[in-house]
C-alpha cells in the first residue's frame, strides 16, 4: 500500500482538462454549467469536512454516531488510533463511478483522492492546531482511500 503526499501528481491535473471531453470548458465553467447550489454545497463538504472530537479521538463527522463509535471502541479495546483508522476513511470507489480498468479514470480518481487528502489535512491542522495528523491516500485493490489518524506519541498521547 502506497501513501500519497497529497500533492498534485506531477502537475497532471491540467491533463485531465486537456484530454477529457469537457465541452471545451475549464474546470470552473464546467462545474458552473453542471452543478446547482445543492451540489456545490455537497462537494464543498467533501473538501472542507467537519470533525468531532470524542474520547480523545478525532472522527470525520459523517462517520460518527455514538453507537457506532462505542461499538468500535469496544471491538478495538479502546485504542484511539485503531478507532480513528477504522472510521476515518473515504473509499472513493464507493462514491465515484469510474470505468474499471480504465487507466485515465484510475489516474483521475487518484488525483481526486490526493486533492481531498490535502484539503482534509489542512482542515484538521486548522481545526486542531495542537495536534499532528497522519493524513493521506492509501491505494487498495479497489481503489484509493482517503484516511487520517491523530499522530500519537508511543505512550498514547498526541505528538
């Protein structure tokens, strides 16, 4: 499994717009024509997510429910990092439709994952200035996963 740095993959983002069939529009014009206000707001929450802090864990708001959190805490022996690693994952293949085996789609999906990871890292650092985070992209057989955990010292405290 490779972890991304969250950086633009060698400047290839512009390649997507140069090679994709996007009606001759740049990214903003394309989004402006195809997204309504509700879609803009939904997408903005992906790039500027909310987090909750509970029992020393930082959890992606969408992944948090008290019952689910308690279940995973019990299952994982209360290990905060393991709980975060379990809950704080966005499996892009579950929400973005791509053509299986299409290398261009795979590359674009990775670019999206890298962009999300970069934004999530910035949001986490802004929302929790006293904490450090491991945030990035993990490549799986199914596709990229955006994930994060609090970086903790060996004794369990935050680094």
